[in-house]
C-alpha cells in the first residue's frame, strides 16, 4: 500500500446522502487517481489529477466530484446523483520510472449505500 | 475499443504446484503491460511492468512474458505458496504520458494445502 492512505476502510451511508472518501499520499507524487472496482469488472477510472488545482474526468465521472487543493490530498465525493454508489473505491498516485509512470494503490474504501 | 481479457477467471491449485495465467489485449497504441496482485479487500500491488521491447521479466517466483506481435502476455507462478492466493490483474497502458490504463477483470487464484 506504500505511502497512500485511504479512510475509512468501510463506510455506510443512506441513499440520498453525499459522502466523501479521503485519500492522502506522502510519496511526493504529482498525479493522483480514483478508481471504482465492482465484482467481475476491471477497475474503472473516475477522476484523475496530474497537478494541484487541476483534474480531469475519467470514464465514469457522473455522480462524483473531486478537489485537489494540496499535492498530498485528493478527496472524492460520491453524490446522491450516483445511481449505483456501492462499490470498492481505490485511490492511486504515480511517479515516472524509466519510460513509464508506475501507479501505487491505496488500501481502498468499501462504500455501502442502502 | 481497448480491451484486456484474462483467462481463466478462476483457478485452484495445490500448494507447491506451478501455474500460468493468460492475458490477451487489443489496446493500441501500446506502451507497457503490467501485472498486479490484489489480495481480497486490499489495493493492487505491482508485480512486473514490461515495455514493448521486453519479452520476459521476473520478480521472485513470478515470471511474466510478453508477445507484442500476438498481443498476449502470461504470468507464470513457480512453486506456489498459500500466500499466492489472490486476484492477478493484467493492465495495459496505451500511451506513455497519457496514464490511461485498461484493466482486465483478473484471475482469482486459490492455493490449497
């Protein structure tokens, strides 16, 4: 899990409530990412940020929002507009190594919405 | 559409035996291919990363191969241990600097004593 922390590990919310997932890294990486993992599917990119105060939508950004006010932090808000929010959420950060950018993942947050 | 397909979906082997996991991809352009190990309820951990010019790479008991012509990769695990029980995910990067990764759905490996 390297120097990436996600909290909490488990999160329970009622439908209709917004919830914010925390991601912090002490690796001094510029880029950070949020992925969603569902059973039987590959990881899907929600949002990514290559530099502070800048971020881009991934493949499934609808119903999610992010901010990147500090290099170390990239919180993800799951809004009530997200139709199927129950999933395992993974945060990652990356640094350049040789000819590629290696991504390091956090331990994940399992969100359950009922 | 960029895709990464892995086989088998699941595999059960006896401790001490070897096994090989397969990955086929249709990502283009191709930059590199990665294998990750993911324990249940944890984040993925990188095992190997291979660029276009590399056709084999080892990390302890894990050996990955890459055939960029046929767009196939394999992950061979030697002398399996109980701690190898996990999901193994094949990931392809399509464009250096783009950071867009295409993930396979993984092979769930179970090692039994």
